[in-house]
């Protein structure tokens, strides 16, 4: 389904509202805007399988762009507006975007991307002027709202970094069904599981360039509910939104739970959260005590799922199941769960191995990286895929994760890949060798830590630390910058020169645990 379905049945119903500003669109308005933008894309020469990118904080226009692409048979990619121009430019070029929709809120980055993305043929700016961009509002006003003749569904193509190299686009095959027809696999799983429907009021404070906020927003519209967007997570404003809009469904990461739990008990108690029927969380491991406190506060409405941007499989668990098995991320809800050993053999319950999901067909490919795509597949079964996580299942098929993708850091629900930071710091003339990894953080889950072996003759201390941190901050998104840097006379390496990062990380983790 898509907004046009409900523009006919419930035209005046609110489809989307931005909680911070009150700006909103009805289903009739959302349908018309997406039809017009689809026409703009088509008149600019974009055809099925071509690519659109968006660069914006949570906004009405984000989902106008999303649905315009889907009803045009296009791929759509969200670009993290916290990235540097070089980082964002790589994604826009790699995905092959021919059109870019940008918010004036991030005009500096959008302007910097003009030189970084010569393949963009159509640049639209909304909410104000951006140098080098045409007006989004004017473009829509100039075209017909008549839907395109071919409305076969498009798809998102989001970026999931690996532990080495540049981020990689996760490219699913384009579906053949119409956008107005059932067929969304995520809606098919999450809809019945979480009770999505026309009465759903869904609150999402996380940025829409991430897979979950974008796809769940689409699921809300698939079922004709109301999507409530937060511009940026704030503990008090989130509770205000739940009360004001009568939120029934919501999406969080564990760091958000931690920040809400840190509020004064009287402040927490002053907000009515009784409308919440389903509070979904994912993206990072949730500490057992944090989840227990949230269930004590909100009741048994927490639902957790485990899965990646790749969409190769899912596990699901509700509060009642979790209370019986604290720490589990659930049973398979999409795909058949397999735990495999180093030689690919399927392991029995209780044995730790690589987490695979079996599907009928290969559900994705990494764009421009066939080697990485092949590496995600089981050696003997190409439709069994893994995103590199390690765990085991119990006798009842519930999955427990024991590790994640090698050394990937999850801070506040955001993936940070050490290799990117290492590649940056290695360019500094005072750095001889280094390692970057995650260490425990009570609020964020993990924080970025760097250990540097200085070049000969370089004096270490706070001044050097600040110099190196500033060097990274000038070249990368700030959320990737190490929280702190320690110095060492040498780093552990094998005789062949491979960095044994696990030794360093394990020592810090052990020290943090006391």
C-alpha cells in the first residue's frame, strides 16, 4: 500500500506531523505532493532503476521524497547530514544518484556536495534557498499531480559500512508489484507482530537516513496510520510527544532509554505514557538492567528485533518472552536462523558460531562490491547470509548474541567503523601506529577509543591528544571522533604485521568492568 490508497479512503487524516513544529500533511496532501515530485523526477529523465538521494533532518519532505521515489520505481538513499563533505560525496557518487533533495537546514553540506557529485542532474532545495539548487516548492507547483502511468514499486538502498574500506550500499532487487499492491516484506512481518493499523500513531525521534526510522515510517503509511517525527531526540520532548499525540507505537535505541531513565522520577511520572502499546527497540544491545527498568516503567510493551540494514533476516522478542530469557534478541521472524561453525557446519543449540539467515532467494547485494556480497554468503549455500555477528540459540530457538561485527562500535545506536578513523589518524605526521576500538560507556553503550604509538621523538601528553582529536574532527563527522586517546610505546602485532586489536580492546573492557 501507499499514501494514495488512503488519500481515497481517509483524505483528511494526518499522515505525518513534525512534533517540534506542528507542520503536517494529510493523506490527500501527501499523495498529491508525492505524485507531483514523481512527475518532476520523470520529467527530468529518471526512469525505473535510477537513483534519488535525500539530505535532510526529519521533515515532511523526507517522506515526500521517499514515497515519490517508491511510486516511480526508483531507488532512494538517505545521506547522513552529519558526515563531512568527502564522506557524503562518496555515498552520493557511489549510489549513482541522478537527483538530490536537500533541506536548507543543512545548506553548507549541500553546497559542498555540488562539486563532489557531478553526476547529479536535478538538485532541489526546500525550506529556503541553497546555492546551486532549484526550489523544491516551485518545481512541484509547475507540474501535474496526475500519477505516472507506471507505478511499479521502487526500493530503498541504504548504506551499511564494513569494518574496512568505504561504506557499501545494500541494494535489493526491485519488486515487480505496483506500489498500491501488498508485497512489502517488512510490513508483512512487523505489521501483524506489532499490531500496526489505521489507528497507529507512531513516534520516531531517530533520523530518517537510518534503515529503521525510514522503513518503519513507510510501514505506518502502508497501513494508513499517523507518523509523528521528532527533529532530534530529547528525553523530555519525546515524553511530551507521546502524551500530546497519544502515541501508540514508537521506536528507540537503548541510549534513549538510558537518557529517559536519568530524568528525575517526578519528571518521568508527570507524563502520561499509557497510550503506548508497542515500544520497539533495536540497533544496539540493550543492557539487561536498562530494559528491566523500562518494562517496570512502561509495562510489558517493549518489543525488540535484531536485524541489519541488509534485511537478510530478523529475530523478534516481546517483553513476556524476554522476561523469561533476559538478554535474548528473540526467535526468527524473517528467514530461517542458522548458527554455523568455522567450516560452515550447522551447530547444535548452545554452541557459539556465526549467525546466518536462510532465505528462498538472495535478498540483497552490496553495490559495486561483489567480493563483499560473496563474503556474506555461506560457503555452501548462497541464500544463507550473515552480517558477521556471533551468537548461539537455546533449545527453543531463541538467539543470544555474544559478539558483533569485528570491532564495529555501536554508540547511541549509531554504527562507527574503526577503520575509517584509523585511516584518518594515520595521516598525521606524529602518528606511527594506532588502533581504534569501542569501550563500554554507561550512556552511549560504547565510546570510540584510540591508542596511538607516536612517531620517534614526539612528546606525548594532553597537548598531543588535543592536536590529534582536532585533526580528526576537521576531517570526519564528529560522532566518529574518539572520546579520548591513550599513548603506547608499541602496539601488539603478529610476526606478519597484523594488528592484534582484540588484545587491546579486551584489556580496556576488562578494566571498565572492574
